[in-house]
């Protein structure tokens, strides 16, 4: 990982493990990286905990979990384009648990991405939730459902994901990630949420954000 004193940098997403960059790099620097879950079946797997590492000064890390590789990559790229004062880290995973890794950074926000056109997508998110420490649900988890704009193609009903989010007392966002303008707007929103969850917004905590999002719940639109 870059030293804590290095200036904020960004880079385009690339597939790799949740591990430090190994040289090279892109003109922008940081990477949204793929958490590879393959390897030895005996590899130790771990439950994600929000307080197992000290926070990094001015660094905010988000984990996007979902089976839609292309959409997650595009969302990560949009987030890294945002003009943000914090140093952003975007990591990607198809599912949880992740392999144990002492080099894994502190995760400030987990976003579970559900494609409403895929039961497999929903099932993977359901299974992954079992590997998240309960303290993450105090404002550091949200659900993002995509595909609601084409309701006739949906194999997962909106009410199903609404119930899931309610069960875990976490906010649920709707956005058609295949539409670039909607994706860009959602990326900006997630960056703001991430900054709050990482403690980079004075006077506002993850619990404050959770309370605000839950109190402002309204019927989801097709855009976001």
C-alpha cells in the first residue's frame, strides 16, 4: 500500500487481489481491485469487521460486492473520477467471505449490488451477508439494486430487496447502472457516503447518515 503520507492519487480499476499494488500503475495511481476468491480450498476465510484496523489518514475504502463484473467495474471507474478530497480505494468482490489477508485495508463502507434481473445475484448477496460483522450494519452497509427500469425483465421483485434491506436495517438505493448518467450520479452519492463512513466529514457520523437515509425513505424512482 502507498505510504500514509503520499498525496491522494487515483487509477482505473483493474483485476487483482485485495493486496498492495506491485509496481507499474496507471497515470492516475490508485486501483479499484478485484478480490480473487479462488485458490486453495483450505485457505482461511474471515468475517469482515469494521474496527479490526485503525483508520488511515485521509484514505477511504469501499467494497462493492456483486456478481455483475462489468457494472461494478464501471461504477468503480465513475467513483474514481469524482473530485474528492479523500484518497479513494475501491475494491470489488463477487461474494463474501474474502480470504484472510493481513494486508487488507480497513473497509469503511460495503455496498451490496443486486441485479433485479438475476436470482443468482440476489442469492449471492444473501449468502455474503452471513460473513459481515453485525457492527457494519450501524451505518456502514447499503444495498444498491439495479435493473428496476425494465420491470418486465425482473426475476427479483422490488419488495424482496426492500424486505432484505429492512431486515438488516440498512439503506436501499435504486439505480439503473447501465445508464451512464444515472451511474455517474450514483457514484457521486456513494463517494459522499463513503467520506462520511470514513470519518472525513466533521460533525457527521455513519449513524447520522443511516438515520437520515432511513428517515427520508421514499418509493424508489427508476433513475436513482
